[in-house]
């Protein structure tokens, strides 16, 4: 397993390096000048030029890129142009909230997706399979900004059992924090849970249709044992890969869900950075998301290799 990890690390580092260059280049193509935004509409050219020099925006692009990479290597992310404060402090303040939301959503994805997949593949009652198909189709068809509003209307306005938005720290009041976390995590998790459930259902059905399953059934092996000891483990490796991909989608979708539920995470910070042309904040945030996605994919490959040893030898 260690040798397999060492073989995968160079490609992961190359992806991070390429992503850093793309992030840096794309942000420079976005219309607008941060120096002009900071100087204000009535500033003269000399004032704008002075701000550009102070921010280092007058240097060649390759020099700016090299300075940024060097700062990342030393852990000094520098100050924010427009929001104020150090970039590391701003990201640190929002990272915990976004990680909390993503972890809760991932738990919902595993639980709901597992239930959808197992019940959809093994239930003998047609109405249960039909209800699962309708639920997963709706979860995939309805975008999060619509499902989020519907969840708020149902549980916060009509029923009045959950708060419509905001966040409470878990350390202070865990029970209250869970109430604030439930709706945004569920909204974020529904599309990924539907995808995972359908993929798991197809995998279990294919595994149950194998010859060795029919032979074991004829030999009198209990259906529950066939499912949990044979069909489900054989269906898991591709599902694990899909789960790793969906984790990246959860991180991207958290930006929109945080705006709907006023969740103070990295999504709000990214929105502020983009609207104010704050290059250091936005490029560090985007590279952080890419790094998390690469790490998740690397861990996913390791789990896949652990479940299927043939991958390691290949």
C-alpha cells in the first residue's frame, strides 16, 4: 500500500501545480482592477498607480505567480486587499464552518444513499422501489437553491421545528447547533445521495445476478448473508470512487448552500472576495478547494486499492 501511495503522489503534486497556474491566470482574466476598486471612482491615475505598486500588481505576471507560490510554500498568505486582515485568518475562520457542513452532508449522503441503494435493489414491494425512484429523481432534478427554499418553508415556516439559517458552535450548545446544521446539510446532501443510491442499487443488482450468488441461493444460504457478505462488498469499490467524487461536489455546492442558509463559511468569504476583486483571498480559496479534492481522491484510491488488491499490483 505504501508503494502504491508513493506512485500516486507525483501525479497529485502535478495536478496541484497545474491548478495553481490556472487559478492564477483565470483570476487575472476576470474584468475589473482591484486597485481601481480600492481607490474609488473619483481617484486619479496617480493614486491608482500607487495602489497597484503597493499591492505588487505592477510586476510581471510570472513574477506575481512566483511570489504567490513562494508565499504558499512558507505559509505566509499575506494580507487581504479589500476585506481586511490576514488571508490565513479569514480562511481559518470560515474553514471550520464549511468543514462542519460538508462532514454532516457527507454523513447524510452515506446514510441516505446506502438506504436508497439497498432498499431499491432488494425490496420486494413495488411501492417502495417506486417511492425511491421518485425521491432520487426529484433530488437530482431540483437544484439546491430551490430545495433549500422548500426546506426552509416546510420546516422553519410551516412546521416551525427548525431554524431557517445561521450557525451555532457545537462546543457551546451541541443540541442547538445540530438544529441549525440539519437543513443546510440535508439540502447539500440530497443530489449526491441520489447519485450514490442509484449507483449502489445497480451494483448490488449486478452482484446478485452473478452465478455464484445463484449457486449459494440454491445451496440454502440466507438472503441477508448473501447481501451483506457477498453482494454488497463486491458492489462497494466503484461506489467508493463515486463517493470521493461526490465529496468534491459537496465542497463546490457548499458555496451556494451557505448563501441560502446564511452559513458563515468559506462560501461567503469567496463571494466577498470575488465581488471586491480580492485576488489573494479568492486564489488561495480556490487552490485550497483543489487541494482538498486531490487529497480526497488520493484517499479514495487508497480505499479502492484496499478493497480490491488487484489495483495495487497493477
